[in-house]
């Protein structure tokens, strides 16, 4: 996806995010990797979020990645997640049936609207390894 802002290519972030819980719900964590398109990693998130479901963790990971990209002044974003539910809800292909996810969905939509261009793609877990590793690092750290 090529984006332009005022005649120059938009600075684009690639966000890989993942969330997980051990138990559903259970101890949960988020992981996000923000990289500059054509460049390296510029920010990582790896943190425990308490007890949550997998889907809540997935949304919270995405929100953390989007906030970081905005803080770093990226103008466009490519989101890559292994959560088909989150991607399809954000694309409008699935309805948000679980009311506990609605505030997270709405927050993600608000953040996405601040970018000049967005590209949302579901990827296989193997293509989301770095974000998954950040989730597991946070969960493992909780065990001591």
C-alpha cells in the first residue's frame, strides 16, 4: 500500500501485535513490535495486563502498538496480527458481538482513524513470532 501525504510518501510503521492468556480468562500479557517500513524495530511492548481473555489481550496489544506508532509520529500503518477475529472486526467483516470487547474495538478504530492510511492483515502465527515471544516473556516473568 503506497500512501502519500502532501506529495511525499507517508512514514509508515509496521506493527506486529499479539496478546495471550494462560487460561481463558487467565493471567494475560501483550506484545507489540513497531518497525519502520524498510527499516528496523523502533519500539517494543511486553507487559502483563492482569487477568483477561485472549481476545481482550489481542485488542490491548494492538492498541499499545498503535499508540506507540502515533507517539513516534508515523503517518501510515500496516497491522499484522494472528487474531483473525480482531482483524475481521476492524475491517467490518465480523460484528462485535461480545459487548466487553466493544470499548476496545472502538478505541482501536479511533486510533486507526488518526493515520493517513491503514492496512490490516491476518497473518499465520509463524509470521508473528516476535510479538508472540514478547507475550510469553511477560507471562514467564510473572512466574519469577
